């Protein structure tokens, strides 16, 4: 297992076809790569109890919670996870929220969408391969 500092946390909700992002002010937090066969991560956010009702509502109404985190430093690129909440605990005036889930490989998703778009545009065979290679250079 590898443990990192949680630098930021956003909860991403889809309500009435609108994507809403709720930034959470952290007091502290950890993110742990369990390095298990399911490639799961544990995220622990330590926050003020002001968020209790918000997280209690998520905990009781949603099986999956999409979160976006920054690991170690604020200037790192965000990572997106599909998670389940596994704990919500009051600790004095604060509380912790625990999530477990898997990372969404956004780069892979972008590349797959680009390939699908080229196929829909009618590219095939060698022309598809060459055009795809040219466009993929943007990601490297």
C-alpha cells in the first residue's frame, strides 16, 4: 500500500442533468492506494462537522459517489474516482468521511472517444491508424 496526502476534494453530483461540483474544505486527509487486485483506493477526508448533513445525505441516498481529488499538492492535476462512502464519523468538533473506489483513467477515455470519432468520420485501415497517431501525439 502507498499513502499520500489529500490536497483537495470535490464531490461531483449529477442532478437533473446538471453536473454540480461541491468543493470541500479539508482540515486534513489521506489517500491510500491499496494495490489490491481490484485496484481500489481509500480516501479519508478530515473536515468540519458543518458538512455532516451534506455527507449524511450522500451516504444514505447514493450508492456511487464521483469524486475529484488532488494528491499531495494543489497544483497537481486532479484525479477522478468512482467511489462508495464506507464511513462517516464524528470526531469532536470535526468528522472524517471515508470513500473506497477506483480511479477513472480520463486519458484512456479521451483517447477512446477520439478513436470512435475518427471511425464515425469514415477513417479506416491505414488512414485511420495514421490520423489516430497524429492526434495522439497531443497527449504525450
